[in-house]
């Protein structure tokens, strides 16, 4: 990680991609990795709190229902994934995305591997068998993302285990979705409101 990370999206950044912390980062503020780690720790704490709430006996259902929708994220993840332990590779050049999704998948019983760039992702994919790959299209541009998707599909043809590959992207352009589907993506989830829940629903629909 670099010495400083420039965040110019303010509170919307964390709320859009996580919806798990209420602390505001002033718009345009230059923050250090230590400050970002504090935010990530808050996200993990929220997830753990929700995990504990979900284990409360049914008699406490009224208390559980009083939780805000953003804190209920982790429990909604559990309801949308298959229970068998499987291997997943999460690819996104934003470390905060791989961190957050990694926590959620681990708490659902998945064995998680993460990667932030195309060549590292290819090497990890060659060395290990995965049931599922969830990758961002823009890493850092759609051109690299499409190249990575094509390469992973080629590699999986030579493996005994079939790997399902899904795309997550902030792009809402139809051509991007069409291209990914043409190149073999099992699903395409837009990073818009409530996208995490849609991601896990898409994964469940594939049987992964």
C-alpha cells in the first residue's frame, strides 16, 4: 500500500461499497493507510456483531429485526450462499473491496484467496483449483478485465474442476455486460445500490 491514499468521494465511498460504517471521511481529505485501516476495522467489527446477533435464539427475533439494514448485511450473506466449503478467488484492484468481501465469504465458510492485479490473479489461478472467481471488470480498465476473463476461461479448460467466473462492476453499460457474457462470465453484477446482496444471490443461482 502506498504511503497515502487520496479519497475524494467522502462518506459516499464507504456507504456505497460497504454500507457498514456511519463515520464520515471529509470530502477531499488525504488519509493515511492507518486511517483506512481504522475504517476497515470498523467494518469487520460490524460484521462480527451481526454474526453474533444471527446466532441469538429465535425468541430474540424481535431484537434482531431492530437492526438497521446496513448492519444486517452479513446475515443476508449467510442466507444467500450454499453451505458447503468451497474455494473462491476475489479479484479487485481496490483493497477495501477484497478485504470486505473476503471477511463475508470466510464467515460463510468459504476458503478465500484475494488478488489486486491481473498477473498475480493469473498466477494464483494456475496454482490452485477454485470453485468460483468473482472479479471486478475495471482492473484498472475494462480492457485488462476482459483480457483477464479470457485468460481465466482458457486456463479452466485445462483443469479437471470447472470454475465459475462472475463479474462485478460499477459500469451499467449494456455492452460491458454483453461482452462479459460472450466471453464466458456466469453472471454480471452492477455495483449499484445493494450490490453485495445481488452478488450473493447471483452466486447462489449458479450453484457455486
